[in-house]
């Protein structure tokens, strides 16, 4: 199929609102100036008729407008200079990539997709704000509405679960975790659980999805344990959720499937990660809080990093980056596949980074050991996590 045929075909796919799923136009053809950087088109049901919802982004702003197919000059739009054009219908997708020399690479694929004609495509809520446990733990008011002061925490918990769920599913299907049963439920430990918003939400969410769980919340504060235990009893779930008061660093290692930590303060996150590794957690999800340990050690920056650390604010951010990069690298050396992700948009919390580790048991790569040693050597650091895991690290060749 040549470009002319492909564009004609794509124009027809877009005009047919009974089967169109979406179309995307992006990039710029040489010497051409399309009106925006990207255009997203999808069908939307408005009152009785289906219209084309056209969203244009010029690199700064996004504007959206609805058109009846007859009102939109689709061919003109397709020929206005976009380098990548994709259209998907309910039965196939067709894409055209136009090179700098004006040559087209056309690709057609049969694939089944569903139309979503709803106007509001905001993210599906995972938690129902009126669920009685959210009222009990103080996230929602008695009418089932999220309290204004708890909106951010609710979002953090929900987004945390949004990552927990697929990570769990892929760990189960990859065999990193065995399928939980009533006799051997999935054990989840929430380290530094505080008021246990995440602890209860994880328990209730997975229970509702028929995943047998045993959840443990740990916090240094005895009053948290008392409060959380009382709520668990009232909800009659105290046979599958329990709370302990104590310092994470004093908690003996014990078999655990999933270790989670949401904003455990400073080195409490290192305590949580170290405990998870020593306990052989198959999955670790930790969203760190403040970072002081490494910042305090950043006295003599290796040059030329002094041009960063001479600025207090940048030094602080550099300290955060070094802390979490070192944590991720230590987990990697100890047999975890690790990534770092923003689990929630920054407006809900500036502490929005999550370290996610899935234990694969892969042996430490000597080149990665070298990189780690170079990094901490150059900055002359003694990371809190390395101190806590010194035996495990020395077993893989990290000796400092
Ligand atoms: C910022 S709060 C976060 C609480 C909860 N995870 C949340 O997101 O709502 C940090 C919690 O960690 C607890 N904590 C701090 N250091 C601790 C330690 N070494 N051992 C156990 N808990 C600790 C504090 O008591 C506090 O409840």
C-alpha cells in the first residue's frame, strides 16, 4: 500500500465512527508545519450522536473540540505535515510513518479493540470512598465522602495499589511467587504503617478480589498498634490483619511475600528494605520519605560535582537521587530486578518516587559491583542500607 492509499484508508477509518477506536497524528514532516505537535482523535457519544473528539497539543497546551465527521476535513488534516499517523478500528490498525525523504512505511495489522465512547475517561477508581473501612480508618466521612484533609493520602494509597496489583500478577505468572491459598495466604508486611491507611486498603482490596491475604502492619508507635487493632476488630478482619509495635530494625526476619513501605521516615526506609531482603521478600514496594543520611555525608563532593552541591537546594536533591540510586543498586546486587517509578503525580505528594524490586535471584554482575563501589568510593559514602546489609553485600563481593 502506498502513502496515498494509506491516507485514504485512514481517512475512511476516522470517518467511520461506528468502528473507530482512536487515531493519533504526531511528529513533523520535513519542511512542513502541522498546526500542533500531536493530535488525538477518538469517537465520543454525545447525547444521541457519536462525534469525533479532537485533542490537539502544541507542546504547551492541549485544546479539545468535538466535530461531526462531516464537519472535519480529515484528508486536509492528514496531509498537513504529520510524520506519524496511526488509526485503530475495532478490527485492525493502520499506521504510516513518513521519512525525511517523504517515503512512507505503511503497516497494517489485524487486531481486535473495543470502542470506549464515554466522554469522561478519567482513571477508574480502585477504592470506593463509601466503603465502611475507609470511614473507620478516617479517610472518609460518615456520608462516604473523602475528607478534604485526607484526599492526598487516599490518592497515594490508591496509586500505590495500582502498582501493587500488576506487579503481583506478573510475579505470580512469572513464578516468582506461588499462588496464594487459604492455607498459605499471601503475606504482606507494611513497614512504618502509621494509621494503616495503606495496610487496611491493601487487605480489603485484595480480599475483595478473592486473594487470600495475611497482612501485618508494623509501626514504632504503640498508640498506632492499639488504634489499628481496634479498627481491625470492629471490621471483624482481625484474623487476617494484625499490628505490631516496634522498631523495624529490631524486627526479626520472617518469611514474607510482599514488603511495602509508604513514606517510612529517612533511614526507616533503609530498615524496611534491609528487613525485606533478609526476610527473602519476593516483592518490595517502597516509596521513601525524607533523605538525610546521605545528605549529611556529602561533605567533599568529587569534582566536578561541586558545581551542583555548592547550591543547597541542588545538593539536597542530589542527595535524594544518590540515596535512592544506591538503594536500587544494592537491591539489584542482591538478586532483585529493580525499577524506580513515579507512583503518583507530584501535586499529591512531592515524595512520589517508588523503588520496586522483584526477587529473581540473579547473581550479582561483577561490573555492577564495580560501579557501586566506584560511586560510593568517589563520594566517600557509607549508605545506611549497605551498613544494614553488610553481610549480604560482602557475600556478593562488596567489601568496603
Ligand atoms: C510519615 S509516616 C507514614 C505512615 C504511613 N505509612 C502512611 O503513609 O500513612 C511514617 C511512619 O513511620 C513510623 N516509623 C518511623 N520510624 C520507624 C521505625 N524505625 N520503625 C517503625 N516505624 C517507624 C512512624 O511512627 C510513622 O507512623
